[in-house]
């Protein structure tokens, strides 16, 4: 199925132009053929009438007393011919026929049966107009036949020249109409292009609604989109309020449980506190997933954001003299909520600060339609077979229980919510490398809450 509206309009215009010009071609061609054939018929009729006017009866025979003065009739194979036939008499001919006798031939396709075809003095085809007449009345009537002719090629050359000019004219007309159709489509679809740009500005967080302007046919759509945006904003505010209420509702029970656990036996208290921590982490993750569905898109400068995150995390590595290396390709920006992006990259950097021995490398670059953030360290690293388990809830990179993998899992959820991904590999520094990928032009996906 054809999805392009512009292509559909182009095909429709092409078909309409083609059918219109074919109709014009057929109509004008028919009219010109009729005109040219009519002109030759009139000329041959005048020639035949002038011959008939000179016919008299003399000694019981029909005699031509005068012939037309057209000089072409006196030159052999000149292109104009006549022949006079009377019953029982030798036919009289124009000198232009020389020794050729015009005989009745098959009807010509030109003139709807007015002309017949015969062979001229030069062997070429000629078109013959035959007129039968008589002189006198009753028993004294003498009938005769006058045949006038002209070359078929003369008619065909005239039609060919006309059709050539007509074809060139229609080609120019087709080009003009095609250009007009292209301009019309461009002007007609311009409001849709403006609407797309307005929606892109809303998605990027640069505008809150679409301006109500443009053609009357588009304004109802603009109004519906603005109503949808208003309803979405209302739903966003409600979701934020519910998420905040849920977060505050968890704090007090978890705090009470933590205080009660401290009064228990050490072994039981440790288990209870660990379970409380798991509940808190799961709640945080669910709240994070809920927030991903309601935040707005915005253009976030990647280099600036990573620089701020490094400034916050650097004090945690000063005691180990860990060096931070940042490399970015120009001015990279991602269409994503700044808070989401900061949390996704911050969790990865926080993980690197825990395992790096002396160096952390951050590289941000663009690979065609994807923006990559690669964070590597010179820590102990992780075996490739264990990559799948790093993101499991409550699992350390070294396999211990406790929930260190939750931050990376949240980073993965954020990336996937924007159509990206989070993968692992071996860093050039020797440790783990976390690769965070975002599409350069993301579309927020509907993502189910993690289990």
C-alpha cells in the first residue's frame, strides 16, 4: 500500500494529465484530419465541377469544350489529376496523368468513404474523388463520370507535420501541468509539514501547544491535538502526585520496620533489614518506571551533563587518586528528559567509581543515528558469561547479594524507554565497559513496569 500522500497526489496528477492530454490529442487530431480531408474534398469538387461545366453533346457524343487552367494539370506526375469517362467513349485525361488510367480501387481510410485509392503516374498512391453526372433528359440523357485525384503522401505529410507540432505542444503542456501539480502539492502539504515541526517542538519540550493557524481543513486537527496535549498534561500531573504520595506512604512503614528490626537478634535483624532494603529498592524502581511514563522530552546537552556528574562524583574517588578522562564528539545533545538522562548516566558512573582502581574513561560520540556513551574503568571487570546477571535485581557484579545491580537496571530501563539500550563489554583499560545507546531522534516508547 502506498503510504506517501505526496506520491499519491503525484500519481493522481500524472493519471489526470495523461488522460486529459490523450483526450486532447485524439480530439485535435480528429478535427485536423477532418479539416484537411474536407479541404482536399472541396478542392477536388471544384476541379470536378469546372470540368462538368465544359461538357457538351456534339454529334451524339459528350465532348469537353474547356478544361481547368491549373498549370499542375499539364505537368506529368505534378500531383493534380482528372479523368473524364463517358459510356462508349475513350476516357479523356489531364496531361499530368500521362498514360495512366485511373481505375476504381478500394475505399480510403480518410474521408469516411469519400475517396478511393488508386495508383498514380509515378507509381505512388493517389486518392480519387469520383462524381457521376448526366447531361440531357430522358432517352437523350448522357451519363458520364469525372474522377479527380491528388497524392496520398501529400495528405499524410500534412498530417505528420501537424501531429509533430501537436506532440511538442502537448509535451510542453504536460511539463507545465506537472510543475503546477508539484507546486500545488507542495503548497497543499505545507501545513502538514508545519504541523509536524510544531509537534516536534512539543516533543522536544520547546512548546506547550500548537498554534491555531493555517488552512480551515487543518484547524480541527490542531484543535484535537491541543485538547489531547491538555489531557495528557492533566494525566501527567495526576501521575506525579500519585507517585509522590506513594513514595511518602512507603517511607514511614519502612522506617518503623527498620527500627523494630534493630531490637531483634543480630542475625534476624540483619535479615529483616536486608528485606526492608529490598522492598525499598523495588519501590524505588517501580516509582522510577512510573516517572519514565510521564516526564517530558527536552534537548539535553550531553557534554555539560556528564561534566556536572563528574564534578559530583569526583570527591568519592579522590582518596584513591582516580583519574577521570572525558572525551566528547562536538556538541552532542539528546532528546530526553534531563532528570532521566542524569540518572541513567549517573548510575553507570557511580558503578565505575566503586570498581575503578586508578582511571575512569568516559567517551560520548555519534554513530550515524545513534548517540553512544561509553564508560570504562580499570577495575577487576566482569566475565562475559556474567553480563546477563549484572542487571538482575539485588546482585553485585562480584555475585554477592545486596542490590548493587539496581542502578544499572534502572539505567537500562531509562535507555529502553527512549528506544535505546544498555550493553556491556571489556574496557580498553582492562575493566568493565558499559555502553549506553540513545537514538539521535528518539520516540518515547510505552514500556511496561518491571516485575
